[in-house]
């Protein structure tokens, strides 16, 4: 049973650029949530996708956007990158917007 | 918003020792999860425990939702137990929500 997968593992971008991160949920899950974890802190909720719609959003600017595909996989897009966007981006999946969440290995984004 | 605090913030143990990690939350919650974040950033599910007591090998957890705390017990610690331990709660909103709010974390170092 495949767990949550994310790509790429690492990414280096320049200020002002745009980035797309990808996530495939655990088999049987239909809900994907994205979190940002800055160094030395706990993960912070960005948004959640269910039935291809954004269902809930955390305190993040509109530069952060996402998408969910019919196969339940998801993308996180960040525009106009800032140095402060450097972080570990974690994807989590669950079933029916509730219950236990399982996390992927993360994508480490560095903005220079 | 809800506050989720963990104690102690740091803990150093000798291999074989036992420990108790605590998670306090300031409002009623639907669910609570415990995670172990390894040095590579992977969040590993330990327990999904909205209430009661669960055990898994050398680990056990207890959540007393009415008193707004949860405890994680680690017995006979091993060096592979090192890392950061997070508790995360899901709020008791009226609608469906799966946003996890993470605690401040406990950094555990187990020395041989």
C-alpha cells in the first residue's frame, strides 16, 4: 500500500519566481491538505482540497494556490516567491475530510 | 485561536530510560494525533487518539479530552526514538473540517 508521495524532494528557486509542488495521496484517500513548516517550528495549515475544491484555508496570502485532480492528487503553487517562503512543504491525505491524516516526506524549498 | 502547548520543550535521555511527553490544548477538540518527526523531516503517525488510552509496542498514549490534555509515554527508549514529537489537534467546528493545529513540539535526544 503506497503512502503519500511528494515531488520534488528538494527545490531551489530565486525570489520572484513561481514554483509547483506535487502530491499523491495514500491509496483510498480523497482529501489532501498542505502545510508549511519553517525551520524550528511546527507545521502550519495552508489549505485543504476535497472533491477538487478548496474547502478550507489557513492564514496564507493569495500567492499560494492549489488544485486537486480527479485522481485526488494535488498541486501547490506559489507565485512571486519571497525569501520567507523557504520551508518544508508537507502534504497530508485523509478520507472524507475527516479522520486520521497521513503525511508525505515533504518538499524542501529554498528561495535565494 | 486554540493554543496547543507541549512540554518539556527539550529532553535528553540515556538509552533504556522512560519518558512522558505532555500536550495541553486550550479548547475542545474533535481529534488528536501524535507524530514523530525524524531528522529527515518525515512525520510518522504514532497515535490517533481523541480520547482514552492506546498502546503500540514501547509507546502508549492517553487523552483526557474533558481536561484538555494528552500524554505520550515512551518506555525503554532507543536512539532511533530521537527527533521531534508533535501533538496536533482538530478543532470542534460545526462544519466538516480537517485542519490540524500543531503543538510547539518536544525535541528528544536519546544517547547511547
